[in-house]
């Protein structure tokens, strides 16, 4: 993966993806004890950064491959990103989703025109199921993170961070990224290596699903014993990717794990202080910035708010527990 590939993906995304804002609040700065900026990818098309990778991958396909269609597997955000990109490019899309994915994510994916096939996250092997469907139907598999074009598309977020931080006068910072398989984390790290070398990326995960943090510590790919059961459904992947892990091992600092309650608390803080909606998995980086200040170095921290596709019930729970006290 090179900066030229990343910039080529960014060029294809120009005019298609939104340039999301870098937000701040003195109230959040006070909680964290340093300057906090939030890259609001929850305001991206389909409510998450995943549109970037979906468009990058589909727009790079040969026309005949696009016409046959694509398949993706996802708990919801990659699903919606690929589904929208497919609709915009007039390509058929089949999305393999866990049966326990939030109902709004399944409904939204169908509403975008994709065919949804469900499986049991706890017992099913999504890689095997996806490969079988792709072979049977002649579809191109667009992986959620272990795909060069997906990584290049997600990296466009890093290019934006570099430019926006420079406008804010920030030359050095830790960039906290909610991390599942590592597509966004590795992409942003590659972009910042080239465009903002004073920045260091830190993956953030929910407790109990900290495979990336443990992998970075051990130097080899570690897996999670649990495959389901976290409120942070968007980032509860089994293990880091074969493509993403070497990049993270080379460029990222140690991982940080946060509790579900801290994620809910960060959701309330984001809503009250920044007026944005984050889902639990999309809020873990902000949770680390606010509630684990000892784990972060420097005078400024940038947290990516990766997604806002949250059910009304879960969002209400966050506000009921932590509203006005976040």
C-alpha cells in the first residue's frame, strides 16, 4: 500500500464522499485535560466511514466485474457503505450479516437495494459462507478490512485529518481510532505516515474484544475467544487482518481498551457537547481520550467518531445513564 494508491482512492472519492468536520468543545478538553478534536465520520454517507472503502473498492473494479455484482459481510456499517456504493454504480450487491446485527442496520441495508443473507455470528464462519456465495454466484468479494482498495479508501480519512489538523495548528498528536479488523486504523496510519509524520495512531477496542491490542503486544495475530455479545457490535471482529496487522505493527502505538459503560458515557458527551450521534463502537476512541487520559501522550488528541448507526433503545440508554454528567 503506497501513498499513490491512497491518493488515487481519494481522487475517486472526491465529490462522492463527504469531507467530515473536525469538531471540538472546551467541555471535552476539560474532561480530558488536553485539547480533544473529534473527526465526525458519523456524518459520512450511511452514517459511517465505511462508505469510503466501499466506494473505493467498487469504483476500482472492472466494469464487467461490477455488472456481475459484489458480496460483502458486515454487522452493518460496511454493509451499508457497500450497498450505497453499489446502488450509485448500478451494481448488484449481496450482503452477509449476522442475525444479531442491530435491526436498523439490516433494514437500512435492504432499503439501499442490497440482498441481505443472515448467519449466526457465534457459530457461523462468515469468511467461508461469503466465499461460497461468491463462488456460486460469480460475485466479487469486498472484504470489510483486508482488501487493499478498502484500506486505501479508509485512508482518505487520514488525509483529511492531516490537512484539517494543520489548519488548526496541530503538528503532533495521538490519533485514536475505533478498531475492529484494522482497515481504518491501518489506512489512517499509512496516510499520516506520509502527510503528518508527527502523529501516532492508537487503536481502541472494547474490553473483551481487544485482539488488536494483544496482537500488538505479542507481535503475532491474536484472536478473541468471544465472537458476540458486545454493545460495540461494529468492531467485535475475531482477529486483526492479515493485511492490516503488519501495517499496525509497524506504525501504531499500543492499543487501548475501554468498557461498554465508558463508550455509552462518551456517546452522551458527544451528543451534549458536539451535537453528534455516535454508536457504541464509534464512540470508543472518544471514550479513551476522555476517560483514559493516562494512556495518551501529548497536548492534543484526535479521536475518530467512526459511526452513528445506533438503535433508539441503545442511544436512550446512553443518555439516561450519563446525560448531563458525561
